[in-house]
C-alpha cells in the first residue's frame, strides 16, 4: 500500500458529529460542521451531514467550490471574512458569509444583485479573542447599514473564542454576546435568525451552562474530526479521537555514531533535536517532513521517540520496534498536523467505512477524559 497516507474512518466522524448534535439539541443549539482542516473533502463533509449537522462552513472558497462540484447542496457559509478579489465566487457557492467590513458587505450586495440572489450576512463581533470582529459598540451602526442594502440580508451575529489569545468563554461573556441579538432586533427590526456562539472551544460552556440564552449555533471542526477539547487537549467522552491515522514508511534504518566535536553550523533544523545525540543509536528515517506535516502535531506510538526533522525527513529512535527499510509507522494527529497533512499533495487520502459503533456508556464512565453529558 502507498505511503505516506492518511486513513480516514468516515463512520467515526459521522458518529462524533451525531453525538455532539444529540447533546447540543436539548440546549437549543445546532451544529455547523467546519471542513477547513480537511480541505472541504466531500466524503468527510457528507459524513458530518449524515451525523446531523445543519450546514457546513469553510474559510477557503476553493474548498467550498470543491464540495459544490461533488454535489453537496446543503448551506455552506464562508467563515473567514471574504476577500474582495473572490466576491463573485463566494456569492455563487456560499449562501452566507461571516463579515466585519462594510466595504466587503457592499461588494457582496452588488455581486448578489448581478446574480439575482440575496446573500445572507452574519456579523462577527469582537468578544475578546482579538482576531476578527466588530466592536460591540459599533455593531448597531453596521447592522443598520446592512439592513438598508439590497442584495444582502442580515441573518445573524457570530463570535469567536480561544483562537488567537486563548480566551476561554465563560457564562458572563456568552450572556453579553447573546444579549447583542436582542439589542440589534430592537434597533434595526429584522429577526436575528442565527446567533453563532463560537467553535469547539465553547463545548464545555455549552454543556455546563444553566442558560444558553439566544445562542443557537456552534461551529465545530476539531471536536467532530478529532474528538478533543481544543482548550485542554482532552478527549471528549463518547467521541473517537482516532478517525485519522497517518502512516509513513521507513527509508533508512542504521546505527549512527556520535557526532563530531568540531563546530557545527546553525541550520534551519538545528532547534529540532528532541533527544540528546549519543553514540551508536539505532535510528530510522521516515519519508515525511515539514513540507508534508506539522511534526509537533504528531502523536508518536509507544517505543518511538522523535529526534528531529527536515523538509522531507523525520528521524526517530525506535526501541524494540524492529524497524527495517520498508516498515511502516502509524501516528495519530493533533489539529495542526491534520490541517497540514490533508493539504499535502504527496500524502494519499484513503476514505474508509469501519462500521464503528458508538462508544458504550461503561467506556465513557471509565475514561479520564472530558465528559460532556
């Protein structure tokens, strides 16, 4: 079988989505599946949809177009603020977009009128992450301008947390955001249909809060794909974290002598030595590197220790593994490694249906992971 490759268990992704959808539904919150980490792969998008997500969200128009070409007809939103150079493509493939700039919204309105369509606008609000967003004090003014523009409709508001500065959403912050929907309706008139409260980092709040207010949507990618809470890195109880497996092939297996004592020049990879150099260590080289993967996002199997990496080599020390040329080593992935590897053209992506069943309740209780009940 070819290597390097990523084996994708579509049934585990579907079950993860279904589990989260079912847990959030009693709290009045729907799920939008975020496909950016998998480059809008249609099979993975369909697995999310079969799990019950209400729509999909992307940050790159090429990925949205890829899903449309594959016949995916559900609502797709542009999650990153649209680029002016891509306005026509966005209005053709995405029924809604998340926005912060009135000039961009005006261009979306013009493009929609040319296409005889109405494009839905979700205004992103700055709630402390310090990435994208309209200041709450400016939100009413922007909302009024949007409601007066033909070609677009004010559909909702959104917020983002724990992406840039690591701010964890709490009850007070989420209540403040929720109340903004009421303020806009009072000032502008139209009903705010979507109040998108955040991403996978919001799950602990959503499951523990007594009241979720007006928030009726979360945009979930990492939790569905990898089954983990992005804040703590813990596995979410009842979810699979092994839906993606990366496999790389050994291209060299030798004992390496102690490096020379002469001065060694600094290189771009000199900071990547993860274990001390010592004499006569059995080392193996895998045919994968920084060009393919974020090495720091790999979960190494027991008995295999990373030494360092370059653009196309990963050097490891293997204890009692018997690695030889042609052997394969498999890794689980963190989110950064998943994003890089799914966009790497040299890594084959293999879609599988495992027939996996939901994790039984007993297994949930025995796990020392994040329990969302």
